[in-house]
């Protein structure tokens, strides 16, 4: 029986939403959009890191943990728009790549003796 893609990649839709919002941040928006972007990006990064931790993908835990700290809305890191734009693009690519390539490891069937 085949598993649903969302069971193998439950982070796919949140990651794609974060990626689209990060790319959308390249346009001019009211300040509220960027506040919402911090909350969404930080939350999705924590979720992806938690999912990766459960799957023993430690590289992704560290990577998305760093993204969560970078976009932390409670203690924000203040940078200029010129610095944020490439960061937003890189993080959008990371979320997009995680949606495609970060998958639940195949479950090994236990042999009965």
C-alpha cells in the first residue's frame, strides 16, 4: 500500500508557503507583511527542524534551526533591505529544496524469526 506524499513529506505545504512569502518579500509591502513573514518563516523553520530531528537528518536540524533564529520575531535581527533580499532568496530556495528533497526515511521491515 503506497503512502500519501504528505505522510512522507508533512512539511511540504508549510515549506512552500514560507518560500513563496520569502520571494514575495522582494516587493515593497507594508511593515506588517514583514512582521508576518518573520512569524511564518520562524514557525515553519522550527517545524522543519523538528521533523528533520525525528528523521535523524541532523544537517537539516542545524540549517533550519539557524533560519529560525535568523527570522526570530521576538528578538529580531535588524538588517537593511539590501541585506535581507539575498537572505530571503536563499532561505526561499532552502525551503523549496526541503519540500522536494527532505523525505521521511524508508521504514525497514522487521523480519520475524
